[in-house]
C-alpha cells in the first residue's frame, strides 16, 4: 500500500524526456515493477483514489486510539439513534455509541479479517497449485481432489461448523474463510502453471542447463506472480465482505467489539427511523471492497511488462 | 538395420566421432494409440562438424536430435531402443541429473521461435546472467553481466549494455534469436543443436542468423546439429546431411555428394521438388501421395514405397524393410534397389 503516499500528493509527475522509440528503450520499458506500479497509480485517477481510500482506512485503523473521538464501546442512553451532528459526525447507534469511533475501531478488525486470510490462502494455495501443476501425476490428482472437495463447501456452512465446534470468534471466522479460499488460489495457480510449464522458454532454459528448482523459482513463480498479486488483491476485497457476512450472522467477532459487519447487523432493527446506523458501515464495506478491486486491476497492469507500452501511450495522450 | 550387410571396414579412414546415435526408436503414447515418431534412426557427428537433419514435418528430425538432450517429455514419449554415445557415455540411459549437467555446458539448444523462447517477465540481462551462472555458480553476478554484454556484442547486437536492460518484447525476432544464440554459446558447449533456427524469422533476417550461426560455430569449434526442412539452409551451412523420412534416416552423405548424387528415391524426389530444380515457367515437381501416418502399427516394408518412383511394383519394397547400405565412402542409403540410382 506504500505507493499510495504518492497518490495523495498532487499529481505532478516530471515528464520524461522525449522518447525515441526506435533507438531508445523508452521510458518505463526497463523500470522495476515497483516503479511501474508507482507510475500506474499516480497517473490513473481511479487507482489513485482507491489507493488513497485504502491508505486512509489503514492509517485510521492503526491510529484508532488517537483518532477515534469516543470510546467505541461506551453506551450513552441520552443520544440513542442520533443523526449526524457536530458532536457525533456520523451519528450514534441504538445504544448511543459513536458510529465514527466504531467505524474506525471496526476497521482494525475488518482489515485483519480480510488481509490475513487472503494472504495465508494466497501463500498456501499457490504452493499447492505450483506443486500440483508442475509435478503433475498422482500429486496433482491428490491435491486437486482435496481442493474440489473443499471448493464445494460454502464458507458460511464451514464457518457455522467451526463455530459450533470451537465457538464463534474472530480467529475461527478467519480460519473458515481461509480454508475455503485456499482452493480458489490452488486452482487458479495450477491452471497458470500448466500453461507456463509448456512455454518454450521453460524448455529453452532447461536446454541451457536450468534445474527443476531453478525452473520453478526463476520461470514458473515469476510468471504467476502477477496473477497471485492481482487475484490476492481481488480476494482481499471479497474477504471484507465474507468477514462482514460472518459477523453479520453473529459467527465472527462477538459484541461489544466493533466490526463493520456487526454494525450493519445492529442497525437492521432501526433501519426506518435511523438508516445511517446500517448505511454508514454498509457504504464503508462497499467502498473498501471496490477500492481493493480497482487497485487489483491497476496492479495487474503495472506488473505485466506487456502493458507498459500501453501505459506509456496513455500517458503521452 | 543394425550393421550394414556390406560394411566395408578398412575402406573408410577412422574418423573421430563426438556423438553417435544408434538405432533410436522413440514412441509417443497418446490416447489414440502409439505414435511412432522415430523408428530406428542412426547418425553420428564428428567434432566441429555440422550435420544437417532434413525432412518434412513429423519425420522425426526434432525428436531424434532432442532425445539426446533428455528434453523430450516422458511420458508421453518413450525411448524404446537405441543409444546415444557422447564420449562413450550413453545419454539415453544417463540420469536426469547428469543430463542437466551436460545441458548448457556440453550440449546447448537453440529453439525455433525466439518470440517464445525468452521469459517475458525478465530482462535480457537477467536471463543471460542466469544462463551463465546456472552452469557455474563461481561466476559473480557482475562478471556474468560483463560476459553477457560481451556475448551480445559478439552476436552483433549494438549497444549491448542497453539491451541487457530491456525486456524480450522490446526486441525484434532477429534480435531475440541473436540473444538465444548468445545464451547458447555462453558456456562454450561442444555440441549445438539448432532446431529450425530461422523458420520463424523474416527471410531477410534468416541469412543474417545463418551467417551468425556459422560464425559462432567457427569460433567455438562446436559440432552442430542443424534441424531444418529447408534444403537451402542445408546447402549453406551443413558439412553432412541426414535425410529423414517417417522416423528413419534414409540417406546420409556429405552435402556435395547428396546434392550431386542422391541415391535414395526420397532424396532424389526431394531435390527435384526444389523450385531451382525446375526451369522457369514449368510446373514444380511434387512427390505424389502423403507420408504414412505415424499412428498405429508400422507397415513391414519401406515407408516410402507407396510414393516411390523407383519401386515399379516390386513386392520386396512392401514386405521387407530396407537395410542401410554403404553406397560410397561415408555415403549410406536405405533402399533395396540403390544400385538403380542414376549415376
């Protein structure tokens, strides 16, 4: 999320010297991936906005104790279901708790329940996918049958099972979401590996003496990396919703801890008299998920060297 | 087709052999049945020599050359029989670890399509240093980079330092093939296998790449197996030629002998089908029929018999597989009726 620091700065990118396409490699062509990502994010307003949103939410979550105007769990019966005001910028909920404060504190829980399962599932799923795709044979068959089984399992059902066995809670909700997400990555990465494995550059590298391990490390993994990162980002957005859903159903974080999904659920009863209690966390979930998705797209464009020319053309226009 | 019945030992001067492939049989097991890709191919390669393997698509030329490197995926491929000796070591039974040691160091491969033979996500420099260092970890990154720049300069790429920074998509096809050649010669292999090195390139670039191959080979003193279906390429680069048809080597000879005195009817027909062999304005010659399908059981006789102009209805051609005859010193052909070849 670091490139976002550039995103909030005024978009003042020094123009590259006139590119001589025929003789010069041209700007961007030979830059590092992170440099290209920075360029991409600073030049695409949507990507910049998404990065800014995610940065804002992250910073707010990190600095929650300092930023939140109220204690998120303190009940104040004198201001129940109050609309936005100077004292409570986003109003209060049915127990008179400050919604802005709960939103900020809830961001901690929601981001953790989104990012951690997505990351764990990405790593575990990629390892399984590469193993299955590259090694093939019975390893492939075994891994993929397990993956198929897991994939046919709705995550809410699994979460309910885990909650029933181990009790509801943040960790168990994350566990359930992680377990059902691993197969998605495993499948995707396996498919990518299967096609990369057949590439002529793999054969060429082996023709020049590369070992199996070198082949995986230098040729297979780097070529799946953009898929991993893009899908990882997109899945993180999905995780925000999954985590909120579990909390909404009472399978995730337990009250009174603030969480966007739980806040959405608590506003249900008063939807007619005080719609802001549900809509504020609901909109937050929507915007954050959207930001993850848009950023995922931008990351894809930046990580794929074949898109660089396209980006330069856009920038020049 | 093991030993030639008329082996004239003593007539030929003893010639050092770097690589000797004997009676190679390779099959591919597919869902539709067994594909007989190579059916007893034999050829050898002397030090510093360029052997052109010519034949139409599916004649087994790539498979027979590549099986020496251990890069034929198995399954589905299955080496049924045969041997490939490099300095007396049989490569077909060597461990995959040993073959990996040999690849790059002793045997390097240049592939057909330079557009896909480079990894799209790394710079040229990164891939070249990897190719250098994979065979010798003692070389530092910096030294490997210097060597990569030097190699690029040697294969005729201007401003090599800048090229090292670029990604494959920023280079033209000819440039990429130059990079592939540079990578192949990086570790000074003794054998280069060039699998249709110019087929994917523009005609104007083809000549340049052929010149470069000849140059690289001269400098390295490497023996080269040049796989192609282009007789022009053979004429330009090869010292000797092996003509393949339906998985067998039907004729081998020095390049001049082959073009001047083809003995096998297939070679004869092949040479007659060249545009240059036909006077202007006349229809070009073509061999009637199609090559046999490699799928399923092999017919017992000569694979070329159904298309052969020399057969003249003789039964022996379809009942008995022809042996490989020494028709002249260092000139062999697999035809029962080789004596009928025009002088």
